[in-house]
C-alpha cells in the first residue's frame, strides 16, 4: 500500500485549512480554536474539542504552525494552498516510475478542458522563460 503523505488532507482538515487560508490576510496573527470553531464548527455541529484535536494533530503533521497566545494557541497555515497542492502532486507522481508516471500525466491531460490545457501551456512557457538553461 502506498504511503500517505503528511499533506493529504481529510475532509475536516481541508475545511480548517480553507478557513486559515481565506482569513490569513485579515488575521496574520492566526486563529484560535474558538475562532475556527465559531467560523466553521458551529454550523457543522462540531464540538469545540473536535476542532481542538484536529488542529493539534495538524500541528503535529506540520500542516499548521501554532504559537501560544496567553492560554490559547493561535494557528496559521504552514504553507500556502499552492505549495501544499504542489507537494501533494510531487508525492503522488513520485510514487510512479517511468511509463506509469507518463501514463498518469497523459490521462490527466486527456481529461482536462481546453482552458486548463492553455493554462498549463502558459505555465510551462513561464517556467521555460525562468530557466533558459533547460530550454532546447
């Protein structure tokens, strides 16, 4: 069975990360468990202690950073959405060797929309422009 990367998020972890990412600009100091609970836990019927446990586990998995603020902890995302997505993709593709990796990439591209393909082409062109030594 393939290993599970530390960055693979469960459903509740994903919701918590979305809350931390979307409020990061307004709350660069981070969010307490109470603030996260008020924002997402109440409407989902989650206990305060459930979110406290989830955030503690996320800190141990290095998904979030935490800093003491009096008696509470303040949590911030340890990486951006793009960084975490990139790490997850690298991990997934890294488990595949040679032809299997290429087949997975082709399957992904085959199911992509023309707009997504255009975005990928633009990203590749940008990467090539930043790395002229790899061009050719």
